[in-house]
């Protein structure tokens, strides 16, 4: 405990004495974690929008002519048994005809007269099947098509795959940029600590002569790295906390037309994961950067 | 024949530089508890290598080295700090930390071994009184004279009560008055029971103090004399 306390005080002192490099390292980590925060917000919000969109992307199942209610119930049971199926909604022929009329004709059109009051879609009762994961759509369609009493199955594969692919693209790009920035951060922390070690070469040498263990010598440098990482993580979190709400507000007021699709994750929910993630990454790169440097440079000192 | 009070024993010790040049050749030596020894010799005679070998900084190529119950020939790297805690070391250039005051420079030796703050305060103040710097504990090294800096270095070396004090040219950077004061302090430490080994080329001090003198030349002990003198 005493060694830890001493190491902690010396670590803080090291940051102060090695101001320039410490600031550069803090700045890089802060930039990196700021970007991480932005990408995280982008990905999580996009996933949220995809999830909402997915809930609106359905498979339409039409039945053979003359299919009985018993058969329809049986089909529903089979479809609901599939893993990613979230819900199945029955659309009767009448509901389908009403919806079609609303979509295609104005109130003034005497459309009912044209068909003499008959329902031209009388064999168009259907199920709308909603999935929790659109990437499974194809296999579900394949399964439903094989069921007895099913005439036709319409999917929305293009939209489903575009959403999934776009989400994947954003994730890959974000992860690549973040990994690159993390590597730069580790390098900068390790350089800051290496400079600290070089500046304190005499001190380390004296400590070795008076019987300091490697751990006693290492602790202040490890504390220095971890603190740099921690400060570098806290700064962007504070900034992002204020910016996130403002950005959401700005987008919703300036792009009102898109508000149907833009469903944002709220600030508290967003930071519930982002705070521990950023802190862990900050402390992690601080630890790895200083450990690498300490391991490499301390051996050079007698 | 090994004696009961023997603190250091070197048998056929050879030390070579990485270039292959032999720095110490077939060194045989026995030092008893409480001895005061001068190690003398011209430049390149192997004096510094001798001290470095005792510090565990340089590994012997062959031979047996027993120091304060530690077998240096078989010592692993992680055991070295614990061995060094049995030694105190003083350098010609003092090697104090400029960013810490006198108290903290001496306290560092105690912090390294995990002594409590309360004990550190008591031991350091006692040690500073002993070296005559009780009233300068808040001063920084740059505010002290060379003699005072060397006193701080001696206090740092002695605060953990080591059994052996190694001093590498402790008067090399001091004027004659300060040199004599430092030698007086080292004698005091010796009288308290610490074995003191001083590497020096100050013939006046060696001749006057009449202690055991080991003379090295080209890495070999050419003379080992109780109450000896400086051989040119």
C-alpha cells in the first residue's frame, strides 16, 4: 500500500514534470476517444434506426384460393414457430381492398361502382410477417413457401440487405479508424513514458543502487500512463455529453422531413455503454503504452 | 579458512569487459565485520570494477563471491534489490535528486524498502543529525556545498543501517577540509559497526588514517596490508 501510495504521488508528479509529452498524449487519446464516441453514437443510433426499420419491413404471405380458416391458423402457427419471427398480422381480403382504395384513389372517385360492390381482392387475404433480424429473411421466405396453402410470398430483400450491408460498412470503417487511432495513442503514451524514463535515468539508477525492486520503479510510470489514459477518456466524454443532445436537437429541427426515420437513442441510454467503454479503452491504452515502454527502457538502466 | 565474522569472501574472482579485456584477475579476498578498508590503485587498475562487482552491477566471469550471506555468483536478477539493501553506497558525484529536498533524498532509501512514514521521519531526522545536517533538511541539493551534499549521500546510504558501506572516491570532488570531514564521518559509521570500503586515490588520507589498504594494479591485488599506506 505504501509503495502504491508513493507510486501514485510520483506518477502525478511525472505528468507535471513531463508536461509537453503528457499533454500530447492526452490530446491524442482524447481525440481518439472523441472519435470513438462519435462513431459509437453513429453506430448505435444507426442500429436503433435499422431496428425500427426492420420492425416495419415485412414478408407478405398470400394463400391458395379457398384456403380455410383452419389452414390459415395452421400456417400462422408454423410461421410463428420460426426463431426470428417477431409477429404475424392477418390482413383480411376486405382490409386489403380498403387499404388499396385509400392508397390508389381519392374519396371522390366512385371506385365501388366500377366493381359493382364486389371485392376484386377477395383472394388476397394475407399475413404480414415481421422479423427481429432482417438478414434471415431469405431462409424464412424459403420455409414459408413450402407450407401447404401458401400461394405466394413477397419479401423485401433489397431493403433488408441494404440496411444490413450499410450497417456493416459503417461498423467496418469505424473500427478501422478507431484501431488506427488507438495504435497512435499507444505509441504516444509509450513515447511520453519513455521520455520520462530517460529524464529520470539518474533517479532510476540511484533507486536501483539503494535496493528498489523493479515493481517500485515501474509503478510511477504505470500510474503516469494510466492517468494520461484516464484524463484522455474523461475529456471527450464530457464534451460528447454536451454535444450529443445538441446534435440530436439540431438534426430533428433542421431535418424535420426525415424525422419519421430518424429515431435517436436518448443521451442517458447512449452514455450507459459509452462511459465504461471509453474509460476502459483510455485506461487500457495507458496501461499497455506505459507497460511497453517500461519493459523496453528500464532494462537499459543498470 | 572461513572465519565467523567474515562478511565478504572472494575466491579466484575474474571479471572481464564485454571486449574481452580482463578487468579483475584472480582476486582472493576476505573482509571481516567492522573492518575499514581502502582500495587504491592508479587509473585503470580495476578499482571501479571492484566496487561494481560488489554492487552486483558487473557479473564475475568466474570465481566465488560471498557478500553478507549472498552468493553473488548464483544471484538472479530479481534477488539483486534485496541484496543491495544490505549495502550503502556513496559516489564521487554525490548523485542526489535535485528536485527533492535533503529530507526526501534520504527518505527515498527508506521508502524503497517500505518503511512507514512515521518511522521514516524519525530515522531520517536522526540520520541527518548524525551527519550534522539536522537544520538543513528542507534545503535542496543545489543550495548545499559539496561537503554537505556528500553528507546527505552518506545519510542516504546509512539510513537503512546496512552492514557494508561502499564509497567510490567519496572525496574526489571535495576540497581538503571537506575531504577530512567526510573521512571523519565514514570513520564514525565504521565505529558504529558498519564495514566500510573506500575506493580512493587520495594518498594523504590513506597514509594518515593507517587502515587496511588493498592495492590493485592492472586488475590484480598487488598488496594487501593492515595499517598500510598508499603505494604509487
